[in-house]
C-alpha cells in the first residue's frame, strides 16, 4: 500500500476517534443537564411536600447540624470588638421556666371574699379567745359578659303659651337644645360600639356575619349591612387623619414596604376572580411609628412610585423588581435588601438538597450578622449613641461580609444554578449591594421583618372574610387596619384609641384639630 494511502487511512481513523469523543462529550453533557433537571424538579416537589406537612418555623432541628446556625467554618462568635473599649464577652445564661400556674395579672381589680369560721369556733376549750395567726388565700378569675346599655338622650322643647313666639322675631318659636355632634348622625351607633365592631373585625379577625350572630345572642339586632355601612361612613369622616399619617410616614429616616394579594369584587373592567394587591408601608420617626395600608388593583411598579412620591431616605423591601423600576425615577432613596429573604432561600434548600451542609453554612454567615446586630443594639440603646453604634457595627461586620461574599462566589462556580442552592446563591449575589446597605444607617436593620409582621394581621383576617365586596370596602378596610396597627405600635390599646377618636372626630374641622387626634397626641388632649 502506498505511503499516501496509509497516511489517509490514519487520518480518517483519528478523525473518527475525535468525532466519537465529541459525540461522547455531547452525550455526557446532555446526561448532566437531564440529571440537573431531574434534581431541580425533585427539589421543587420535596419543598412543596415540606411546606405542606412540616413545621413552618425556619429552624434547624436536625442533630449535629444545628451548630451551623451559630458558627461558620468551625468558628464561634464569642466577642465583638469595640474600637473605643476592651473586648467584651457575652455568655447566654440558662433560664428555667417556673413550675405551676402563672399568676393572674395584678392590674385586674380584686374583690375579696372572706370565709371565716363561726364565732363559737373562735374560743378555746381553756376559755381563752383564739388569735389570728395568718391566712390562706386563692384566686379565681371571673368574667362577666359585656355590659350593654342604651343611652337615651332627651331634649326638652320650650314655647311661649302667651304670645306663641310672635313677640320674638330673632329666635324660633319652639326652642330645643342642639344635638351633640355625632360621627354617624341618625344612627344607633355610639363611639364605643363602633370601636368594638371595628376591633373585632380587624384585630380579632371576626367577619360581620359572625358578629351579627354574637349580637343576636345578647338580644341586640344589628345587621352585617349596618356594620358595613357604619365602617364606610366612619372612614369617609376621618379621611383627613390618613393624610397626616402619610405625611408622618414619609418624615422618618426609613420606610419598609411589602405587598400581598387581596380579592376585591366589583372592580371596573375586571373579573371578580382577579387578584388585587394590598400594599403596606411602615415608617415614620422612631418615636412616632406609622403603618399605612393601601389598596391597589395591581402590583405594578407605578404604584410603588406613587406611594413613595415625595419621600427621601432609606427604603427596605424584599427582592421584588418593581421597586427597582420605581426608584429609577425617585432620586434621594437608598434601596436596602432583606437578609431574612436570603436566609429563607438557603433554609429551603437545606431541607431538600443533597448538599444540606453547604446550605446551612450559608445560613451560618447570616447568623453571625444577626448575632452582631443583636449584641450591639443591646449595648448602644440610647439615641445619642447611634453614631457609635453605626461605626462599631460596620467594623464588626466587615470581615463576616467579606467571607460570606467570597463563599458565595465560590459556590456559584460549583453549584448548578437550576438547583435551589444555586438559586439561593444567585439571589444573594444579585442583591448584594442592597443587602449590605443596611450598614449605612443606624435606623435600618438587616431584614424587613417588622414590615412583614405588620402585614400578618391582614393575612390572618383574609382567611376569615376571604374578599371585599367593593373597592370602597377595600379602601376603608385599609384605613381601619392602619389605625389599629399604628395605635399598637405607639403603645395604645386599639379599642381605647378608636373610641376616643370616634368621640372627638365630629368636633374636628381644621388640620390642627386632626393633628390632636393622631395616636401619639390623643392622650395629651
């Protein structure tokens, strides 16, 4: 065989081998992709099962793994350095729960009942009178059903029988005292009754049809329609108060925002089955916190832009992209992320992934940040120490954040992005600049949990009343939720605040009058 033919045959074999290797490499790549798709689907399925049947609390309870919540790479945080002072160490002491029944609150009024022995038993056989040497006591709690009474207002009429009013042209013939101003004129509702109805629905999550049955049991007839109408009229009457609350909300250094779905019927050009949204903003000065609910038909970014218009400061949210779009047109607002959302993604991955230890390691870094935050906030509680707190926090967290980011970059190269762990890593890296922005202000915390806690009462109530019958009803519901949650944040009992508000609101006419009815001012009047 000529040399040229041998060379050609050799080349053909090499090309064939290379071609086969190329095919093999392609097949291996396809197999890997299929495996990753299978793992991703399996993780999604396992996560759904976990959310459906397992504990909802985001805690690691598996033995041998829980230590990762407190340590990363085998190192526990024991001390936090203060550049102005020596190192300090905090040791968590164990507190044993007291046995027995918890004592009844001493603030509850007491009625004493003395059970004494007969007078004949107070004499001894020797003839001497017995002396009291002590006593035994026990307490029982009594509850009396709500006290209900009708306030009947009588206004005597006066007239002149002599001239029948013909001699007095300046005053009316029949004279009668004017009615006292009422929030809802020509109705049977009083401020205390209206307060009770509103609190039972928006604080105790009791729909009006259930309240209607409650009233029937105590021989009072109030229809659910009457209660709904009273709510609407009260909301319209106190609307100026919500404008002042919005001004206070935007006057603080930080606003936290969140949103959740709500079903509203009767919306124009929309089906009753379409989901609308309840937006929530929590902010205001530190000593005058405000919670404001707003109903909108969609989750569009333009709603966030509208709600934040005129505000300048820090905005803390979850990773919803709508806020980024809104802030492009709102200069002066610094966007802050939420480490709780980042941790949740690692937690979910730890429950279904084959690399649970890696996911728990990521949570360990976040746990370090929370440990530092908790200890420093306890040490620097006073308002005048905020600058020191800010500086010390930045120094203490810098090494943790640096190590966490390096760890994230390393995991991004090793973990497939389609798996839950890969998604958790990608989320933290994509949100990194926002996540670390909490270090810029002493008023900002690592997470948005305070806002989520404020929206939770609405979510709990939604399970009972299911939907709003009209957009107007949704708006008034926002108002009532706002009043109750703001009152609670300012240390007031919601029923007491609403009763006082509904009593004084009919007399309010100027902006100054409405300012006196804000939660932090109403007790001063």
